[in-house]
């Protein structure tokens, strides 16, 4: 009896330590977020082109290891910036920000989980045409990975404790935590490379793959009803500590000369067809403000452009490449 109590005490201590380590990882790991005006979707001439546009943004976010994509609407004010309403037309089609949020979330989800997490919808009609993100967490069925994304399953009478999770293998795995069904979770698969092993796994935070092994583990998607709600709804403790706005009216600084201070949570914002200036004027909480006063930096990252316009999806690719070296230097200073 004493040995059993000691074992339980040790297990409780391990769980407590793991929880503290996960909390520390979430707090200490710097993040990069991008905010995008959902109105760019409305400029697409068809559902297929709109889907391809969303796919470009998803690919860009993955290539440049973006942690959070915030899609903001053009509502003048809103009491709740965390909920995507279900406004649809007669055919069930969404537009703008709502459409973009759905496609981004769908593409970020590993293929083997999509059928369970995304019911059939008109706006998913052309997603099969898009190139896969091929992110590290999109693990193939035959591949071993130290972590896998999964979805918790309904309770099984044969299971006395723990939870069954579908992680995209030929059979479900058991995790030690008792969780409600239908949750997407990150599962630590252990060090045994035999993917058919029956040993009990553990659910960890989505930040664990990056913190423990440097693996990029996808982006989260957040909806904001307007630009001010991008700032107010920041999910990270302390909010964004450095914010950059991009505009053709911004300051011209070469990438090699740009100095980004050390940061915990960086935000880079992109406007719609008429730029961030229009997004500010549409927002009752920001109207009349100078964009240079809202952001720590307000930059023109592509001066002397040959075209009179740079599309937002083009600006995102150009900007994130432009910011690669300044962000890397800032993170290196943080690690010292």
C-alpha cells in the first residue's frame, strides 16, 4: 500500500513538473504573428480564385514559420472580437474574413483530421486544388514522429482510464489524460520508433514540439472584427510587445539596416486594397489616428515598385522575406 501511494505521489509530481515546463515554454518562446485584412478575399473574381488566394497565404505563413494569423474584418465596432459569426448568403457561402479564416484553419489541419473537424461546406469546394502545406505536423501514416496531432474519441467502455486519440495511424493511441471527445490535441509519442507500440502517450501543449525540438508546428488562426480588436484580443500574456505596420506610405529602410528590438510577441500587419489607412478609418476606436502612432514601425518594404499596386498576398511574401534577417538578429539577442 505504501509503495502504491509513493508511486502515485511520484506520478503527481511528474505531471506537475510537466505542466510547469509547458507553461514556461509558452511564456518564453518568442512568437511572430501576422494580421491580414479579410477584405482582400472580396476582390477575387470567383470561389476558385478566392480559395487559391487563401492557399497562397497559408503557404506563406507556413514557409516563414508564422505562429499566429489574425484575420480582421472591417466592422466599425463589435462587442466580441473572438467569435466568427455565421453570416452566409442564400447558398451558404461566406465572404471576406470568414471565408479566409475557414480556409486557413482547414489547410493548417493535418489531412487525417480534416474529415472529423470540418463538416462539408460550400466554401471548401476547391480546397483539393491547393498544394499541401507539408508542415512538420502533417505527418504521413507510415512516418514516425516524436509528436502527432490528434483528435480525442468518444468514451470506450473497455477503457478504464485515459482517452483514446486518433493520431492518423492504423490504430488509435491511448493518452494518460481523461479528456472530452472531439478535442484536437498534440500528443507526445515517446522515443520508441515503433509506431505500432501500445504504450500510453501523453498530451502536451502545441508549443512543446518547437520548444523541445525546434519543430515548426503550424499556425493558429484568430478572427478579429476590426483592426483595434487585433490588438485587444492578443492571446499572449502581456500582448504584442512590438508591432509593425506595412504600407506604401511607410518609412523606407533597407532590411540590413532595420533593427527590431528583442521581443516576445511580434505582430506584422497588412491592410486591404486601400491599405491600413482605410482599416484605421473604418474602425471607430482608431478613426483619426496617425498609423505611425499605432505601430512601433510603419514601413514601406518595397519602394520603387514597377507596378502601381502590390497585392496583399504579394506584400506578405515580400515582407516576410524582408523581415527574416532582422527577426533572426532580434531572437539571437534574446537568447544571449
